[in-house]
C-alpha cells in the first residue's frame, strides 16, 4: 500500500482536512493513486509558497 | 429504471482458473484503510478476510461469487486491483541469507505471472468404480476460523475442505451435503496411494510468480522467488 501504517494514514487525512479544507468523505472516495497525486501537488504548491516567501 | 452512473474506470481481469474475464472497479482510499486496519490486528486471517471483502466490493459482475473463487484467483485479482488503484510498482526489502544485508527491490506487478505446475487431474480414482473429484482451495477458507487456527493436521483438514464430489459406480455424492465427521471418516479409510495423489493435487495448485535476480555483496548471483501476496506486500 502507499501508506505503511494506519497512523500515517490518519495523520495525512487529518492534515488534509484540518489545514487544507479537503472533505474527508471526498478523499475516502478517491482512488489511492489520485489521493497520492493531490498530496504531491499540494506539497509542490506549499514548497513554491515557501520559496516565494523567502525571496 | 435509470442507467447506473459510472464514475470510476472499469478494468477487465482474467481469472486464471475460470479462463474468463470479469469487470472490476479500482479500490478506493476507504478500502485501502480497511487493509491498514487489518494489518494492525496482525492476524493473517483478518487481512485475508479484508482482501476478500475488497475484491467482492470491487467486482461489478453479480455472477462472480468471491467465496467460490480459488485462493490463487483471489490473490491474483487483488494484485491486479492494487496495480490499477495505487501503482503497478511495489517496493520490497529482503535480507540476504548469505551476507545478511538488506536489499531493496522494486517489483513491477504487471510482470507477475501465473504459473501452472505440471497438470494433475482433479479426478482421484480410489478403485475402478469409485473416486473423488477435488476442487482447488477456495477463498471461503479465509473465513474458516477453525481451519485458520490449525497447528497440526493441516493437509488432512485441507483435503476435507477440497473434496467436491465422491462417486461410486453411477452414484454421485456431493461433499457439501455431508458432515465433516463423515468426510473425515471417509478420508481416513483411503489407501496411502490415493491419499498421496490427493496431496499431490493440492500441492500443485497454480500460483503467482515473480523472480528477483541480484548479486549480493559477496558477488554471488542470488534469486528470490515471490509467490504469494504476503511476499509482495509483506502484509
């Protein structure tokens, strides 16, 4: 699986819901590869923001 | 009646023992969670039972009875579903028995093959006029708590669960109509040759296979053969 533990699964879900306003039911109804794509895109976006801030 | 709304891709998977293709949807994040929950339980029975549940959920063909599928069919379907739903590559790590170092590999699930060992007949003759028709171990074994908890007599108990029918001249007796006690008595009275043939059938069921070849630190050629779901996902 793309997550190796239930703990990691819940931490990721909590971050997506709490900090980024995703809906839990929407995420749970995604296919796992779609969820991974969104998480990767979100991380890239956050990195861009961080870089822009530090300039 | 309105047509169903298709909001997920549909894939066809060839079921090895049936030589027939059935349609499945990918599994979802909430179903992936079920596997992680079962992993926390750390009993193989729970994990296998969840795998059966997921395959059942994802099957789009009401004619497919997951309980009647052979275990190797179920494992193969789950492997294909995993490739569609998550990724077709899986990272695995194995400790080399010779140099005791841990090596990481990436397995491409699309390259996993089904291996059909030398053809053994499912018809086991006891005498010229009598015999048994065997079936492959079915996925319903995953829910059989008594069987999953066995610590001895594993093969004997497996044989009891894999007899499909018994025939004597023109009469055919379906094993499902008889109590386990009656079947046990029947199997206990089999001669050694028949018992060995039955074992041979059960030891030669088709299985998945993926070979990893590598050189260890001692520069020796090594090979690992992955054959079950446990090997692919370290469940």
